[in-house]
């Protein structure tokens, strides 16, 4: 039988060690490359961090599989068994430009069910973690369950990309929501924005396109707190595909879906 307490302990230990290595790298010159476009960045530290996790996991849990952004893990086409979904640095643009506002994000799933979610804000040394059925924590402090909120009082995490000319949606579709909420914010790391929804600093987070490693950890954290983690159509997130993402407090999720998102072709 899978010893989840042991996995939880090891995952936390490795995330902290990886964070220390990333902080040490601030002294060195980064090697920066681009991936799908000139703003899609990857550094040698993203790659080294993913490889660090892979060697630790392979050594300790050879039967587990790994789905990592940088592609050093396994070729994952299903979620059978234990699968670690890893983004070694979520918010690489922030990492490169600001040396802050980035996170290590990990979701550990068993047969597709989220068991352990970890989001480590490296520079603030804040670890958001959830264990299915045992609550969610910021370091040692338990995070209270998410409560309902009204649209008028809500702050929403949303990148300005989605309300200006872009190739995914008509930029006018989200404008009514932006107009009606109290405010919008953009932190540049999906994992950090999901951790901020978890802790009530923002009430919702919307993105038109994220990959599984961007939301695998946050999905577990938000679900454990009674929040909603879906696509913009309100469907469950698929951990094997890119999709739109709508992370939200309960109640507010239904209201926004009904009043603002129903007519979009996301
Ligand atoms: P990353 O830094 O790991 O690439 C930025 O608004 C957020 O979107 C970050 O979480 C970033 O993750 C993610 N992101 C950036 N480019 C992306 C892409 N091409 N596909 C999916 N997610 C992306
Ligand atoms: Ca990344």
C-alpha cells in the first residue's frame, strides 16, 4: 500500500531543498532560452530543478511516474498509479526579470485522484500544502475553508492579455466581469495566484490557457478548501491537457459562470 505520509514528508523536504538551490542560483548568470514564442522562457535553473526532483523521486519511489514541464520525466498518456505533475519554476518570466513571484508547483495524483498539492513561494519561503482529506496549510498554519463572496466585493486574478487583442478570445467577453468586480490583479504565476485564492487574498483566478503542471498543485489545494477548480465552461480540469482555468470561491464560481461566462466560446 502507498505510504502517503512518507511521500508527503519527502515531497516537502525536496521542495525546500530545490528552493535553496534556486536561491543560490541568483548569484550566477542564467542561461535563458525561449520555447514556443519569444516570451515563453526557460532557463538552465528550470531544467536543473526538474532534474533534481526526477532523480530524488526515481531513487526513492521507482514505481512512481513523473510529468514535468521541461520534459525530462516520463511520457504520460494516462494517470494510472502514482503520478507527480511538476512545474519546477512557475512564473519563469518573473524569475528572470524580478527574482521573485515564482513558485515550485507539484501535484501528486493516484489513479487521477489528487492526494498531495504543494506550492512553494521560494523567495518568501512560504509553503502552501494540502493533503487530501487532511486540510490545507500555509507552513504550519491551517488555512480555513473558502467562504462565498459577492461579485462586487471580489478581486480577480486576470492577466491583461485576455482583455486585449489575442488569439484565444474576443477581448470584449471578459470586460463586463472586469467592470463589475472590485478589482483585478496579475501576479504572473498561476500557482501563486491559486495559492492566493486559497488564502483569500484574491477571490478568483482566470486564465485562458494553462498546462497541467501550472494547475496540478493548485487544483488539490483549492479542492481541499471547498473551492472550485474548473475550466471556464465549469468542467473538471483535465490533468493531461492544456485548458482554460477558472479557480474560485464556492458560490461566487456559480454566479460568475452564470452571469459572465455562459456566452463565451472558451
Ligand atoms: P510558466 O512560468 O511555468 O511558463 C503566466 O501568466 C502564467 O502562465 C505562468 O503560470 C506561466 O507558467 C503560464 N504560462 C506561460 N506561458 C504558457 C504557455 N505557453 N502555456 C501554458 N502556460 C503558460
Ligand atoms: Ca515553468
